[in-house]
C-alpha cells in the first residue's frame, strides 16, 4: 500500500499548480458541503469545480500565493472538457475510498454447475 498522494500538475495563468486531494482539501470540501456524499451528489460540473477550487487554494496557500479560488471562478476559467481531462472526481474518490474497496466484485454465494438452474 502506497501512502503517496496522487498528483497532477497544471499551469494556470503562468503558475504551475500541483493538484492533490490531501486532508486539507478533504476538510475544506467537507466544511463547505457537510459530507463527501453531498459533493458526490452535486451536478458533475459543480462537484468538480468545488473540489478543484479547494485543491487550487490549498496549493496556493502552500506556495504563499495570494489566491482565492471559488467554484464559480473555476467554472469561468476551466471549460468542462478540461475538468473532465483533469479527472478531478477520480482524484477525489481515490482519496476517500480505500484501495481495498475499489472495484470490488461480488462473488457468487451459490455455485452451480453449468446448465444447472438451481431449481429455477
């Protein structure tokens, strides 16, 4: 298991930002929306913009930049296709869903032989 956060680098207005969904970003999103589930239930672009704004603000703070990104500013600055290319929801969901629970497939509870319809 790796504890290293997934990162993406983007250039915005002459500055390079490193996007990552760390605890500060998760806290900002949870504080703004109440729960992670509430963010996941937003319309796609709204959720992406909210999460990206938190990521941009977190990195700007780390760098000492005077930036204040909001979901509204993100939606004005980034076209929808760019948000999809950045895979913001993927970064977010991979940060909050344990790796062991991703892509879990259900296993059959009853094994039947080929052609056996188990009495149905």
